[in-house]
């Protein structure tokens, strides 16, 4: 495969997602929405004039050239499907070396037949979450246009990822916005350690998101939240790696937690393009799982009937819901702090994706999330609470008969187990007070799969007895 680059506006551009608008912008423009109608943007390619492989298997040739950083990266290995920047401008830190694992332990918890439940472990990325897939792409675009500062609002993983790319490359300063008390220690420690300028505002993620948009506009700082269409180009490759691990066969279901809805939107874009290019013959179904305390998509899609509607979603439904949230002073609240978001910025793009992938949306509560997380830890590499929403959601969809036990289901584990040790230790702790303090107020009343530490005196015989008793 040759690598022709789509840097000129003839080969790739930014395009408004709304078919009724469709305004286009050059790749060099820094935009997070359409200047005409305010909607979200896509990166669109002139595929006919680009060197696209005739079969996905052609990407396998790159495995033999792993000394080349562009082949080593699990994102840029698929360069021909996201050719928006010249190869020499790509900033990669080896992201995307992530495994897809069959887990029969988690599968039996979910209610699947052996071999049918797979976990795509995105916690294996350099900063410990799937965000690196998108960050390498947005960061590359930022570098291409000469940005010197990059900003994001974050529940912790986007900020850890941005901070890491800045600290490794030294190309930009990271400015990150976080809500007060709304970020797990693992994630905060990353941002601080990598040297990011960390602005902690009073408020939650939704407040921080609004502020970072204002600040980046006013100060000309490059914004890397998932409203940035380049981010999603990188995240498309999670689906490419899933297919790669399945020897290019398409699974029946992709199950993913929903927060700001960038990941789900990018998955759908991946399949829209693969289908258009004739590289897949069918598309999996998409299940997006909200946490109950942050369930805007579930409420709008499943209860109030909001649909993409050929690019004309009924804005009255969304506006009405947000007005209700405001009137009731309702804030997002869940143990899955990564997805504690009430106003997902990619809502419209996600609706388009749900339609294309015949999707469903479900919500799961904190108890279900933590029980699923413990199961993932016991037999599937471990993950942070938000990631376990995918497993809890798959279980619910099995119970409802939406997913059949012999379908092939891929749950995306979006973040590493060590991202939120507080939640994990509180769930497993032998100290009831600690359990109640951290989890009780969240409506988590039992730790069905707790692995409690055994308290024992510092005495050899007592220790031996304790091991014998508990083996
Ligand atoms: N899982 C994890 C571990 C996350 O960190 C996030 C989002 C999601 C799922 C949801 O993905 O937003 O694409 O729907 N975290 C963002 C952050 C909001 O700031 O790190 P999404």
C-alpha cells in the first residue's frame, strides 16, 4: 500500500454532519462545530482518489515492519483509513497495542455460551485508557497546524492522555479542566505527574466542558475534547483492531459505556466507512450503556423517542429534557465517575451511529456496575468502574433476551483497573465503615463478589491456619 496523504482539501475535509447543511471546511481550520448551523463535524475523505486497501487483510503486512513507529502504533497501522496528516507530522507514543480476549468467566456472569463473550482491553494503552487512540490523532492535527497549547475538560482519562502526549513530545503545554472532587486519584495523579497545568473549577464535568470551550475560543487554545472531529478518527481504529483480532470477521454486538458519546460515535463512523468501501459486508449492532445517575442518552433515546431522523433530530425533546435538569438542579451522579456526564457533546453524532448500527441504549446502576467490575477483575484483566458498565449492560441485554447466548459479543473495557483504586478497595474491603463511607451513599448495599482481606495476628501458626482455612 502506498501512503498518499489527504492533506489538500480535494482529498479530505471537515464536513458538517447534518445532511441539510453539509458545510465543509479545510483540514487546516481549527473548528469544533459547523460555522453555518452549529452542528458537529466529521472528517470526510475522497476515498475514490485515495489508496484504500482492497481487503483489510492487507494491513497485516505492516506487522512485519514494527520497527517503524507508524506500523507499531495500533492507530497509525491503519493510516490509509485516517490519512488526514502527513506521516512525518504524526505524533505517536505506541498507542493501541491492545488485546481482545475471550473471557468465559465474565461470559458466564453475563449469560453467554463459552467463547462468545470477548473483552477489548483498552486499559493497555500508554495512559491506561482508550483515550490515547483519539489523542494521538487530535494531537497530530494540533501539531500539523502549529498549536502550542492544548486543552480539555475531563473526568480524568482525557486529561491523563493529553498530559502524557504533552510530556513525552514536549510539543505543547497541556491545560486541563476538571470538576471539584469529580476525578479519581489515579487519573489526577497522572495529570499532575506529567506536568499539566491543572485547573480545578467548582462544579462538575458539564460545567468544566462549557468553560473549556469558552476559554479555548477566547485564548486560541487547541481543544482536544471529543467535539474535535480528529479525535474520533483515531478512536475508529478500536473497531479495526477488534476486526483484526477476529481474523477480519464482524462480531454480532459491540457494547460500550456512554459518557460524552465520542467513542460510540467513532465506532459507528468506522463501520459506515468500512461498509462504504466494501471492506465489510455487514455491521455489528451497537449497545451503549449509561450509568443510571448519568443517563441522558438512555432517557432521550429509549424513553422519549429521540432519533437521528435523517439528520433532523427533534431538538425540542433534547431542549425540554435539559430544561427539566436545570429546573430540578439535577446533576450527574454515579460511582462510574468517568461517565458522570449529563450533557453529552456528541449526542447528534451518536444518534446517527445508533441508527446505522441498529443500536440500543440501556442504563445500569452503581451496584450492577461494581458487581460487573468485580467479575471482570476476577477473570478478565480488570477495569475501572465506567468500563464495567459495558459488561453490566451486556448482562442486562441478555436477561432481556435482546442478546442471544450464542451471539458474539465484544465489550469494550475502556480504562485500566488501577485508574480508580478507591472504588475497588472500598468494594472488596473488610472494613464495613469504609464500604459504607465510599459506596453506601451511592446506593451500593452489597458486595456480592467481594474478596476481603483476611485479618490475622502476626503469628506464624495463625498465618498458616488462616491460609489453610481460606484455601
Ligand atoms: N470509559 C471511560 C474509562 C472514560 O474515561 C470515558 C470518558 C468513557 C468510558 C465514555 O466515553 O465519552 O466517548 O462516551 N471519559 C471522558 C474523560 C469524558 O474526560 O476522560 P465517551
